[in-house]
């Protein structure tokens, strides 16, 4: 698609319908869709690029993996895409709570 305009119809994942449906563009930022309106249930939401949000089960799994990596002293990539390193004091506290020497 060359240029998006207000009112154009695009596909996106609707959180109310829980599936990919037709949406109308209601807001643009830098010539890209920012907010859309589902043409099935008329719910307005941010444009999600046809990606379903992660399930609660997936979020819990990612959280547990991050905690395990932090406990092992590894650098972890946060959900925002930035690396996080743990200070030595926090690592010592985590190890003392988990029973590792």
C-alpha cells in the first residue's frame, strides 16, 4: 500500500472480536495508521499490525524465564527490547533468597 488515508479499510486483530477483521483507519501518525475502528463491532483501538496480544499463559512463561535468567546472572532482554543487567547487590540478595551460595 503506497499511502494510507483516513477511512481506508485495513486488516487488524480486534481485541473484542478476538480475531482479524476489517478495520477503518481513524487516526494517522506520520502517514501510518495509529488508531483503527473495527467494522464488525465498532470498537476503537490502537493499530496492532495484525498481531494478537500474548496470552496470560505466554506472559507468565516469559516472566518466569526472565526471573531464571536474572537469577543466573545473565543479561535479559526486556519486553521493550532493551537489555537489562542486574547490579551485584541485587544478585547477592536474589541468591541469598533462593538458597544459592
